[in-house]
C-alpha cells in the first residue's frame, strides 16, 4: 500500500511514532484501521429520490463514528495514510452481503475515495468482493468522492470502466466543491453527477453561481448523465432544484439519514 507522510496530530513527547498513539484514536492510521476491522461504526442510509415522482432511486450508505471529532477530520488523515481503502472495502463487503440477503431492497450506493486508487491492491480486493454479489449489478452503485485530488487518473479510469462494463452505475460526488471536479469530470466515465450542496444553495441566492450551475446542468445531453442535487435542507431549496431541472434530490428536507438495519 502506498503510505504518504501523515501530519503530526500530537505534541506529546512520549509519542514518537504512529504505533505509540492510542488505538482508539480515529485520527491515527492504526486507530482508524482498528475501528474499521472491528466495525466500530454505524452505517447510515439516506435516500436519493426521483425529482419527477419522488420515488426512491437508491440509498446512499454513509458512515458515522461514535466520536466527537468531525467526520472530515477523521477521513482526511485516513486518506493521507492510505487507511481509507479499509473503509471503502468494508462498506462494499457489507453492501454486497445486504443485497445478497435481500435482493428486492432498494439499490445501494457506496463511496470510493480517490485516495483508495493509490493502493496497488485495492482493485483486486474490490473485484474479489464484487464476485460475491448474487443480484444484478444495477443494485450496487459507486460514488467517487472528490476530496482527494488524484495525480495519476489512469488506475481509477481503468477500474471505473470495468465497473461500468459490469453494469454498475457510477456517480461523481461533490461536483463543484473543489479543484478536482473538472479533472474528474473530463476523465471519468459516469452516469450521475451529484452537485455539492453548498453549490446548490449558493446558486439559489447568487445569480452568478446560478448561471454557472445552469451551464453545468446543460452538459446533460452531451455527457449523457443525470444530476443529483444534494444538501437539500429546506422546501425552498427543494423547489429551486426542481425548477432548475435536477433529476434527483437528496438531503434532510427529503429524508434524514437513518441507521441501516442488517
């Protein structure tokens, strides 16, 4: 596994290396991997609904840790250390198990961090898990998160093409949230573009941002993609997204995340 230098998170002189850090600390590589291997987290699900008839298209699976530390401050160190691939594979394994146990349930979308693609064994591990899927591939979607700016896109493009050829839908998450969005949009095969919630909210109150968002939505035909508006936290924002022509909606005004019951 490719391990990148991890920033120091502690100034305690007794802590000299990552192995000295508390195993319970989610901001260390060891602590994070331990939490994942022992499943010391809760899987939450939040529906993505069709903008036309408000039916559920699929549930996105989210992770919640029993920690006062913000999720971003947990996942970012895991991306830097390479431990994030443990979470991606664990969530995938549990999604495959859930779909095999109940093939008639709504489809599940699991997240893949861009940082996972830097792990040389990630592709093999992912495909091994997918070989255990007993229901149709359309029941399992993959969302590529945009928080990690991949330098070499080729491994990701290769794996995403494999997934799509097998019948899995792909979604590019957090479009508009960071600098990697445009690079990913240009390079990656995708069926869905999920527009970042702050981008949607900003467009509702700023004419310049609205113009940019409308231009992005105008790519629908040329790229043969559909659009999800995330972060829909109010009825006015929901109505705004519907008026702009989004294909699907997600957010607390639609439904709050709830624990996945296995």
